[in-house]
């Protein structure tokens, strides 16, 4: 890393070495980031990017839907949720939001403005950037139904704006028009009856609390749903609810969740993911595909 980032002339945001990523993961485990940067805002990030042109980059939102291996992450981790949270209505129905904004906050923001469609995001424990990258969805809706434009930051710090047809969203993924990372998006949201959005959000959260292990250390759903079926149903069918490896177990509330309840390390969770995959394929013939991103190095790689 260029020495300028050790001085007041460096970035305005928080830049540190060996940041424990367990603090930034909803699974509450994982090794450190070699370098960790929380940009103060989009301009700060844009100025920072050219100085790390040759380092591996990992972008992190709220730390859900990700498993950080115990050996940590080399290169630089860019964390968006501290500074990339600006938002504004650009018209009566169009909202521009930056990538670090929490999905739950976005859902409430739209609902309070009596604009609909995003209520499902109230139950998704991630940020806008992750939601765009994964085409987050629930209850029959997906975020890319509402995106009109999205902005990507390239490796050299340029921001490129594209209209929605330039992207190819699918189930839990989207193909980008150029290599880069989401930094903002514009969403067009229809007007709804006064108070209807918050009423819908309350229903979404009530359903989530009744059917998912809320208030526990999970990443959200671990596996994608196979076509025409549900991962949780298949895992439960194989008798795996409650199955434990080390400090983690398959949730007894919803089988597509893995709970860290006894200070599990990442290797425990990764082993449990692999065990579930093997057992489901052995019993049902279905090869489950993880939805969770697994990043970093195993501990022996950094020993």
C-alpha cells in the first residue's frame, strides 16, 4: 500500500490493517482483512481506487450472505455501509440510493413516501449493493424489477452509469455490462395508498419472525432454491434439521439456515455446508448450489 495512506493526506474514511472481519459478518466468524477501508463517501472511494490498482479487492456490505474463511482476506476489503448511504428522490417516483444503504432502511424509506414494491426488502439483512449483485428477492418480487439505472465503479475509480437493459438479471445473480462494482442505483416505484407500504412491511416481518431463525447468527439463506422446489424442504426431508458440526447447526426453525450458536469458526460452517450438499444429493439426487459467497483463505494458508 502506498505510504500516503498512513498520513493525513490519505483517504478521509477509515483505513486500517488486519481488521477482524468477524465484527462485520452476520455469522460472527472469520479471519482478518489484510487492509480494510470504509470510504467516507463516493468521492473518497473514487480517489482511493487508483492507489490499489494491483491489489485483490473484496467488497463488503452488511456481511450477510458471506462466509469469511478463518485465514482472512488478502488485499483490500472495501466496506460500503459506513459512507456509501446517500439517497434522494430524483422525481416523485424515482429514488437514487447508494450501495451501502441497508435493504431494510430502503424498504421503509419507500413505504413512508407511499411508494410500493420494495416491502420484501424489509426482511433481507443486506445492503443495496449486495441486493443488486444477487438480484435479491422474496415473496415473488426481485429488486431488478424496479431498477431503471445502476452505477458501477471500475478498477481505476471511474463511475459508469447504465440503464437497466444493459444488465442481465437472473435468479440470485446479474451479468454486468463491464467489470466493476455497484455503487448506486435508481429505482422507479409506483404510488400506493397511504400507509399501505408500512402495513405490508409489518406483515413481511411477522412472517419472517415466524418462519426464520431471527435474532441468531446466520447469513440468511445458505442455498439457492432448485427449480420447482425449495432447498429448505429438501434439507429437512433428509433429516438434517438440528445437525451439528462444531459450533454451528442446521436451524430447527428453517433448514436452509445455519446458526452459529457456540462460537463456530468458518471451517465448521463450511464443513456443515459441504455435509448438507452431500446428503441432499445422496438422498434426493438434487445438487444444491450455495447462495452464500465463501471468501478468503483457510487458516493454514496464512499460518
